């Protein structure tokens, strides 16, 4: 099957939208994988800060803050559990991004507001300690939420802003210096997260595009370019697998070998372009007539092969006759005339003595030559 001139790497390619969705899904998977420990880190950091601030800060805030933070952490953990328990095809950005945003905003706001309420308004040590822990939490958010820059910025802002804004409004130089330092850190985070997010997005997109290119190359190596059918290599690989499957499950297996009648004469009389049109037309009729589970391939030149799993000999003969009539109905306009196409088909069924798919196809090939030697444009299903 001829490849489209549009590369999946180009923005105009129909695959671009698919790649964008895959990259977004990859970001989501990375987010859930990276941020799992952040839930424990959030509660752990608040616990240590509360312990250090026990004699400095507002003690009345500690118990309610930790309880609410633990409850929010349990909600987040249930989200992670639900995500990993869901089927892979249900782990989509549309389903999970919104709810993750809610848990992130709530948890970050609880942490930032709680730390601010815990901090002593009269102790510089308490303020420095609170800001130190808040910056540490913000730094951990860079690695935990790097898959989503917007989430990183939201987490950093909600954790740092309550304390930073208060310090910025205080008259003391020490408080203002702490606030300015925190704002400088926030600016650094904004720049770093942009570069990290862009690099991560490029890496994920490159990986998906390479996968698409690999599939295209692999498919091209296994597909006959003119007809879109399996080529000889792909057909033989799948034929061996189908033969083994049929034997393992006790299924009947029949083979059809097809050859276009007088194909060399068609090429010699009308040219190779006409021969290509005949091959393409025959392949189209094959694909339209055969069952979805049937295996079909072009073995080379004008020769095609079909394997029918689960079909008895009489059923295979009926399918072969249906194919013969469908191809006999082909009428191709060639210059000022028309060209009729016929085929000869050999049919065999794998008996208990048949050792492999190659032997079965060899028997079908012999039956096909019997059909050609008997006048062509017919089906022969006798034992060869």
C-alpha cells in the first residue's frame, strides 16, 4: 500500500492530533508516577514543621492543620488507587486531569495557609523556619509535578504566597528581605519549569513520533506495496502461526493458491502499468470477498495465497468459487478496449499427515497448476 506523502512528523499530518493526545496521556502517566510520594512528603513536612514550631508558633493550629492535611492526603491516595485500578484505556487526560487539579489545589492551599497560621508574627526565627519549609515544599513540587508546568506553578504559588505576601507587607527589613528572596526563587522556578516542561514535552513527542515511524517502517517491510496485502515474508510467518493454532485447537485449515491467467500476455500486450492495475484489482476483490479472519498474501508476481481457518473443504471450495466469479467480473478499460481478468485456484485441506503450512501450500500450489492445465478460470479441489 503506497505511503502517504505526509509524514507523521509534520503538523499537517492527520497523525499529529493522535500524537498530541498520546503525549498528553504520557504526561498524565508521568504525573501520577512522580507525584505519589509528594502526598507523604506534604504530611511529613507539616509534621516536622509543627514539631519545630511547637514552642514558637501558634500551637492551636497544629492539630487541626495536620488532621485536615491528612484527610486531604487520604483523598489524594484514593485518587492514585482509583487511577491505577482503572483499565489502561480509561486513563485519559479528559477523565483524570480535572480531578487531579482539584486535589492538588486543595492540598497545596491547606499546606500554605496552615503554615502561615502556624507561623509566629513576633518571632523572626519562626518566620525563617516557616519560609524555609515552604521553599522546600515548593522545590519538591518542581520534580513531583514537572509533567505539568501549570500544576507546578499552582502548587508553588499556593504554598509560598500566604507567608510571602504577609512578610512583604511587614515594616521590618528582615521580613521584606525574606519576601524578596522568596519572590526571586519563584521567578527562578517559573523559568526552570518552562524549560523543563518544554524539554519533557519534546522528549515525549519525539518518542511517540519514533514509534509511529517504526510502525510505518515495520508495516512497509511486511506489506506488498502494490496490493496492500501481506508480502511473502509476512504471509509465511502468519501462516505458520495459523497452522500451529489450528492444530492446537483442533480446527480445520484449508489453503487456496490463486494465479492470474495469462498474466505475462497481459504485460506483453498492454504494458506493465496495465499488469499493475490487474494485480491491484484482484487484490481489492480478494479483500472484499474474504472473511476478516482469513489470511491473504501476494507471494510474488501474479500468485496469491489464502488460508482459511475453521473451514471445511466444501466451504473452502465455495469461497474459492466465489472469488473466481468476483474476479471474473473485473472489467478494466485499457486504452480503447477492455480487459477481462480470470484466475485459476487450487484448494487443499490440511489432513492429519500434513506436517506444516509449507506443505499445505505446496499441495495447494499443485492443485492450482492442475486447474491451469485443465483450461484455467476454474477451481480445482482434488487431492494433489
